[in-house]
C-alpha cells in the first residue's frame, strides 16, 4: 500500500498518574514467591520493564480515549465538528454493544455526519485504523479522521495477582500468566487529514505492508471468565513466531517502499519488552541505536504502545524534520503491520 495525500496532523497521549513498579507487583505476589522460592527482581530482569501506569480510579476505555482525542484535536487546531471519521482502536472497550466509538463521539462532540466504528486487532488495532482511515482520505471520501485508543490493563493485572496467589500453581503453571504482569494503561489519539489541510511540519504516511500467521492464533488468548478478563500466553513460542513473521513482513515492506536497513532514522516497535526488542533488531539486521523505547516506564499498553512511543519520541526530539520512521507493529493472532512515515 502506498499513500501520497495522507498526513498525521497531530498526536495526543494521556498517561495515567498511578505508577506500579515491578518490585511492587512482586511484593503483592509474596505468597506465590515464598511458596515457589522465586527470586525477587525476576520480573524486571526478564522484561526490562521497571514500571507501568494505571488509572487511579474507574476509567472506561471511551473516557481514556476521549482525553487523548481532545489533546490531538487541540494540537491539530481541528474542531470536533470537522471530524468526518472516528475510529476507536483499543483492545479494551466499554461493552460489546454499542461501539466504544459511540461513547467517544458523545464525549468529544463529534459531528453528527461523522462515520464511527471500532477496530479491534489485539495490539495492532491503532495501526490498522491508520491504514483504514488513510485509505479513505487518500480516495477523497474523508477529509479528516480521529483515531483513538484507551487501554485499561489494571483489572487484568489485579485479577492475575489474585489468581496466582490463590492457586496451587507450580513454576510451569505460572508461565502462561507471566505476560499479564507486563501490561500497563494509557491512551493515545491521532488526527489524520488530507495533506493540504495539515499544519506545517506534519508527519506524512508513506505506505506499508501487512503480514498474517494465523497458525499462531492460540499462542496468546484472552477472554472473560466470571466477568474478569483472563489471558494466557505462550511467551516463548509467541516471541519466536512473531519475530519470524516480522522478518517476512520486513522484506515486503522494504520492497514496497524501496527502503533498506539504513533508510529509517528511527525504528519503533510494539513495546513488549527487552528481549523482543533485541531479537527483532538482530533478526532484521537493524541498528539498535535507531530504537526508541517506552516499555521500561510504560510496560505493554496494548494498541496504545506503538503510537504513544511515536508521540513521546517526537516530544523528546528523537525524531526531527526530514527523518523517515518505520513503525513495526505486531499483534497476537498473529498479525504484523509495518508503516513508513516521514517527518
């Protein structure tokens, strides 16, 4: 896929104020750690995640998304009534019906003529929404779109801690739940528009490619169990399958955009943890100096992770005018989506 008329006019990030360190989570897992004689510090040591953030009180995904969406609209200088398309792209949602986008629409006062919908594809949903909105903008059917994601990982982490402390789990039995403890919360939003409507210095969406390996669709599964979200992950197999899918997708990405390993000034990945980042850069032959990470202080924030990392890198001056940026997205299922941007 190639885009020539699509700009990202702004990005907005909302980070929760409540910080949970990995040490604090291990303190709450003291019954499990004592029974299995697990060494303290293993959570941060294995993942590189020092802390993650959670909303301090009840927070619906639509409310979190609206906070980031309002920021993005203000930064772009776009009125909510000028939005033609609203997509909510988080893993979390307010309920099965109606769409979470319907609640965001009301909270932000989006135009009554705007199309609204939810896009869900695990941690890849936001990038999928960029492509869908970009295609409608490129074709001229839509002038401005707002994409937002609000993730609330606190209930999953709290339920996982309670489950691990209450059960008679051995060391092997706790492995499928370990990835849950890396999850954080946050929200992100982006305003996309036709290039002639974009403020000076806006990011340009250049194009990208997708890859899917549905043979790996059982390696990370989450569902509701007694009104609580339960997720189990085969982390080792998921990591191996994800890196291999990324390697195949990267080849197609470079061929489509006519890039190579030296083209991008920055390469941003989904923020899973230290090992994923290291293996991915090694497998793709990329310079690790081009990496810019947020997982150390945010954890894995689902669909928010990659776009929030892009926004934070821009705010930190890690991406400058003229830079090309590769977004390497991955989501359980398995799905990969790689997009090229230019600042």
